[in-house]
């Protein structure tokens, strides 16, 4: 069954959280789609992931690589629609859309947002209302450099 996990960023860098979550997903044998809303942002994250710590390298690719997209364990996309790597998990950033039917087919959905931005917070709240009505959901926030679960909801 799908599960939706919401992460409210504070001081932690986005690329670091993506790396940690993706590493866990890949260890489960899941392919992951990282979905944003703008190609430039995904290119920026692609560079950040390539320049990460050598011992923490995550194999990944930026969508648009042709036939290699299907082989990427972590595929960075910026458009809705089926990802070429047939993911079992989805990370949505920058307010990228996730619909209920899509979420129900996945093992895990992460919605990552910057709580310091009012529009990002409002978008995440709307996504919480929608997704938590259909799949189990948890809300995590940074607290003193650690991730703390702040809320949990199971649909009726």
C-alpha cells in the first residue's frame, strides 16, 4: 500500500534530504522519480547530486536522455506523465503535482517543501488534505537538526 510522507525543510539542504531518502528507496529495490516543476531546477539538482560525497554517490539521470532514462534508478523529471524508469516511489518538490490515482500505485510518495515560503506551505497543506484522504500519511519537520514526526493520518 502506498504511503505519503511530507517533509518540511528547514536548515537541511534539499539535495541532502533527497540523497538520504533516495538511498533508502534504492536499498529497497525501488526505482524513484524526482519530480519538480522546472527543468532549470532539475538541472541544478542533477549537478548537486553529481557533486555530492563520493561515498554517497547516487546513480541518477536527468529526464531527456533517451533510452537511458528507463535504466535510471533515480530519474529527475519536470513534467507530469509516466516516468520512463517505471518508478515505485516518487519525490515531489517545488509544488509538483501528485494525484491520488498515481500515489495509490506507488510504494511511497514524498512531498518535500520549504515551510518558510507561504505559497509552498499552502500547496503542501492542500496536497496533505488530498493525499491523506486516500493513503496513510506522515508529516515530518526538522527540529534541532533532526527529523521529527509531527503528525500521522490513516484514511477512514
